[in-house]
C-alpha cells in the first residue's frame, strides 16, 4: 500500500513518539515546570547585577528606612561573599533541575532511537545551553543593571531567605574560597614602586617620547609624595598685608603677576585668607581707601604630612587651587598649589606670564648647579636618582640647602666640599644665614 503522506512529513513524524493522553498531561506539566524554572533562574541571575549596581549613596539612604526589604538588602551587601555564594548555589540547583526536566520532556516527546544519535545529543545540548544563557543569564542581567533598584527590592527577601536555607552549603563554599584566597595571597608578590619604575624602563621602546615615560613614572610615585616635599617655603611666598591700601595691593599683584596670594596680618603666621586677582579686577577703578579686605576668601589649611593624591581630591571637591601648609606645632610653613601637584606628574608647567627662573643648570651628564632652595624631591628627579637616596640623611630638611646643613651640622663656608655616598657637593655661594648655590657631582 502506498504511503499517503509526503516523505518529509513521514520522516518528521518518526522523530516524535506517539503520546498517550496521560503522557500529554505529563508533557504540559513538564513545560510549565520548565518555564517556572527558567523564570526563577532569570530572577536569581539578574539579582547579582542588580545588588552590586546599587551606588553607595542609595545604600546610605536605605539605612534610614525601617523596612524588611531595606534591612535584607543591607545585610546581604554587608556580606558580599555570602551573597555571591547564595546566588551561585541557587542558580546551579535551578539550572540542574531545568536540565533534568528538559531531559524528561525530550523522553516523552522524542523517539528513543533518535535520542541515541550523536546529532540529537549535540542539538539538545546546544538548545538547552542557548535557552539558559540567553533567557536566564544575558537578558535578565542587562535588564537588572538598568533597573537595579526595583530588581534589588524585588529579590531582597527571597535571596535573604535562600541564604538562610542554603547556610550549610554557603558556609562551606565561603570557607573554601577564603582558604584559597589566603594561599594565593601568601604566594603573591608585593609589587614595589621600584619594580613598577623598572617595568616602565624595560617595556619602553626606543621611539617612545621621553615625556611619556616621565609621566608614567610620575603617576607611579604620585601616592608616595607628601605635601611637605612639594610645598613652597614661606620665605619664597609672596603675600599681601591686610593693612595695605588698595593701591599697594594692586601694585603688588601687578609686580609679581600671581592670580592669588595669601593675605596676612603682619607675618605669614597670621594668614587671614586668600585674595584673588579675579575678585580685584571688577574694582580696579576704586580709590586707594577702598575696603578690599572684604574680598578676602577663607584660606584652606593642610598639614605637611598629607599625601598629595589625597590633597588633589580635596582641591577638586572644594574647588580650591591653593592651600596653606602648617606643621605639627601649628606654624605656617608655606603654600602648595594645584599646579605644584600636577607638576609631579606632567613636569614643570609654565604659562606666558611665568618668568624663566631656573633653579638649576646642568654642566654635563653628572654635574649640576642648584639653588639652595631647590626641593630635594626636584633635585632627585633632575639628576635621575632614587628619591630615597637622601632619606637617611635629610632629617626634617626638604631643600638641598637644608640637607647640607643636616650633613655638615653648621653653615658651611664658600668652596667647602661635602661628600655623601655617590654625591659630591661644593658650596658655590653662601651668605651669613643660608646656602645660596651648590655644585653637585654624581659619581655613577
């Protein structure tokens, strides 16, 4: 008898089993269970992205809430390892159940002979993997990242109770990962600043601009420099006196060309605030008795021990460009500016109004002439030596002149030579109170 069905339709029907009414009910139940498991897997997977996308400000606001959802969220995010372990265990159990029920569904629907083939196995694995990855991982995580607050509030209580339910498994998982973390930490290698600088040297190619290399080194050393190392000493600070009249103040600003100066009452230890040229310009036509003191802004004071990376953040947050540096006894040591900090990364910054004042000159590769007031930190950079070269000898000194006073114990005479490790210092100029100019030879 001739087959009335087309060949393709007949082959397709051979793939499927003949399903009885009882098996139809089982098939419907299996499909419903699969959809529920897929939905649960999507919720759990998405909750990971949602929880860890909540900004700190939102969490601080939640501390004011007195609700079970807020308390559960804060509890879970307070123990991130426990949270991740709970999500991982729950998701794995759901996905395993999804695979098992899917396999049962295939057993009900697909001919056993077809199931034995390699082609069917590959198609089955590919199909299940695609469904899990696309519908239960990628899609919910993208949605949860964009709607993190609503998603987090929805899943806070379920994940909280699941963390309690899975607590034995969570404890084992967290403890085992902690042991691995400790072993990795013990075997880990602490990378020092010197290591990073050496890495920059050996990875730099011949055609790389020297400025790029110096910027990278500046970034590496940035977190190890304190304010005292880059501040301008009080003897070099130009400031206006609050007792001056308006004409004197304007003349002083014109003379030195600074955009802002400290305003003091007699001495630099009595800084009253900061005066800016921007505030003075609208009143440039005012008479000499104009009360310019009303334009003085509040001064920003920082300790000499503050690290410059922290100070940069404070400058940015408070929109400041200059700070008064004080010591442990409360005395004012000098000033530090935003430009001083940026120069530690980018090198010297000059504008069209800066005078070409050089604090040093280089005679050859190993011979330099420095002004006594040059900071030790700058001396090391210019001579390309380790910034810690003078650490043991400099004491409290921050300038080259101060270093030589520490080494010599008294004010040296003109022409005197002072040796220290690989450095030979010759005093070129000195007055009754300080060292003005020094010749330095590096014996490399």
